[in-house]
C-alpha cells in the first residue's frame, strides 16, 4: 500500500470520526465547536503537505489549497445569507480540504468533492423536509395557527401563482414542459407557507439570559434600558450576551436545523454509492 492510499484512508477516517462527534454536538447543543473544524483543517493541510513533499506530487496539496479558496467563498455566501451558521460554514471548508482529491481507493470519473456536494444538496433537501414535518407535528397547534395566518396574509401572492398556473395549463397543450411548470407554480407557494409556518412556530423561542450562547441569531432588535441590540448576521456577541444577562432579560432567538448529520450522510453515500443524483436517475431509467 503506497503513501497516497494510506493518506487518503487516514483523511477519510478522521473526517468520519470528526463528523460523528460534530453531529452529536450539533443535535444536542445546536452549535459546532471551532476546535473541531480548525483541527480537521490543520490535520488535512499538514498531512497533504507532508505527502506532497515526500512524493513530489504537489497536486495533492495544491488541489486542497484550491478547494479551500473556492469553499471559503461558498461558505461565506451561505453564512452571510444565513443559510448556514458559522460552525457549518467552517466545517464545510475543512471538509473541502479533506476531500479535495478523489481517494485512491474510490473508482469513478466524477471528482469526489463534486459528488459530496451534490449528495449534500440531495440529502439536505430530504432531511430538511423530514425534520420540518417532525417539527410541524410536534408543535402542531402553533404550526396550524401560523400557517393559516401566513396563508391569509399572502392573498396577492397566491393570486399571482394561480394566474401563472392557469397560463401554464393552457400552454401545456402546446408543450408538455408546461405541465412541470404548472405543478411548480401550484406547489411552491404552499411549500413557502409551510416553511415559514415551521420557522415561526418551531424555530423561534424566547430564551432566558442564562441559556443564550455567542453566535445565537436574534430575531428582532431588543431594547434594554437605553441600549438597543440589533440582529446581526454574526449573531450575538459576548459583550451583548453579558449585557443581556446583567439585565436578566429573555430575548427571541432563531434556531436552525442541525445540519452536520447531512455532511455525515453525504460522506457515507459518496463512499458507497458515488453521486446520489446519478445513482437515482440510473435506477429510475433502468
């Protein structure tokens, strides 16, 4: 067994172990410690550099550097649009370095990192939907109330989609592609209502001062005495938390879905099945 194969096995193993640990912490505490992401990043870079020096195959390190730059940009976009928390973004960057090159024990034409990203999208969509349904059932009274409220407040939006759906129905006699658009315009608004109702009923809580953590997302600005604390993409700072605790005040915090388990499932599926989208399509066609 050559040094590249040993290195690839080691990288996959530590990624697997780190993701298991991070998944448990994310589910329990809804946060990912920085030491997990930074240690994984440091180990991956150090190992790839040492292997490149010993073998002379500098692409093994340079591809990791390129992957880090690309995913640094992607992670920041996800972070600043509040699609990902800071912990998720940092862990994604570290995983990009770990999986920058296709492991030598994996066969396939598609880059392994691309398969991993596609699998995150596929599994993440299903996972988020299932998790949201679970939250809706768990908080069904408040969910139903919020769904009805959002539904009644978006009459103009619904009318727009109904008119667009009617146009697509007429055009479907000309092309079958408009049938797909018809379904999209009929289903999309209710998926939107569902997502917003789940968010309002299950992901926003009034949290006591002692239970808030650095980085928690404030829903709206809070005025305490003469100081106003405004929501930030970076979440609550340590100084703001100290001020809130001193005033012993509850604040509205928005929690996201623990997403690290998706990274873990995406890694497992990438190793066993490759690109899930291609795997599903080939199964359907066959």
